[in-house]
């Protein structure tokens, strides 16, 4: 069956906000809608953070992701000028995933269940195509891989991508921040481009801020640079119902 293009979604998408040192205010994008962490929580998180490293924490997060049963992920790409491109992904492991991508008044929808992908067309009808039942992106032993039917890495999880690149990255501790989904410890990940060139991303190359809950080791947000692309996570291991669309 001829492959139907779902939507061009950019993804080494990452999320959270400007970084800071422990003791400084958490970035606005991270703390929006949530109070700042209490002093006792900041103190406890600071002690725990000093007993680990960013590389170790990203690896713990990656290992924890292999056992996840469900979650929701939202990525916002700030387009300049114009409306942001927003992608919402609901995941119910082992084999169910729902995409909604919006830009302005336009919305695109797709559902993946097992070896079937359902794609909504502009006229509101749905088409189906066969997909590989294994090697699926959000779940299992190798989470974060692009879905085999994706056109441009739709739904790829940036936190797992960064975890796989941790050995070649410089990672420093940032602020203990509040998010609507709970408190988390920021880790600033600097990736040097091949040859040491910054390629327009600053002297240190690509910079991301990953905010990980130190209790369950799951990410709450990831940001690219100063916030041009933001990914946030919610509803870890909470029931997520995904049914095939009405054809």
C-alpha cells in the first residue's frame, strides 16, 4: 500500500526552559502553573543530585522508560512568525499510540494500533496502512526509536535520544524546578557538533535542558536551547485509552 504522509513533525524536540544553577529561580516555562518547590524539597533534591551525575541520571531514566506502561507527551515548536506547531502523543504500551498535531486552525490526526496505522485525511475520512509490529518507538527495550511508519520521526521522545548520547555529552546540574506534573531536577546537556563547530548553536554546540523527577527517574520536560522547542510529559503509567477511529 502506498505510504500516506501523516504530517511533517520535527523531532529531536526538547523541552523545558532556560537553565539555572541550584538556588536560582526555575525557568518560567518549567514553573508556569505550579508553585516553586518548598525549601525542604530543594534541600533534599540538592543532596541527592550531589550523589549522582547527569550521565547516571539519564541512564536511570532510560532504563526506567523500558518498563513504562503509558504516558502522554506534548511538543511545542515555536514558529516565527506564526502559530506554534503543537504535537500531542498518547501512548499505551505495548502497541497503541495516538497523534494529534495542530498549527493554527489546522489539525492532523493518526492512530497506531499493533500493525495498523490509521491516518485522517483532509476531508475527515480515514485511511489505513500496514506497519511493522516490532521495533516500535515509545515502548519496550529500545524506547525512543522513530516509528517505522513515521515520515519525520513523529512522536520520537527527545529524552531517550539524549540518554543514548550522554557518553559524548557534557552534563551539568541545573535548578530544582517545579512543573505542573511535579518537581524535577534539571540537567543541562551540551552536545558539541562534529569537529567542535557550534553550527549556529553557540560556542558549546547544541544545548538541552532535561528535567527528571529524582524519585521515579522519569522526565518531566526537555528543552532545546532557550525554549524554541519544548517537550513536556505527563500521566506516566496512568490509564490511557486508545481505540481505532470510526471508519
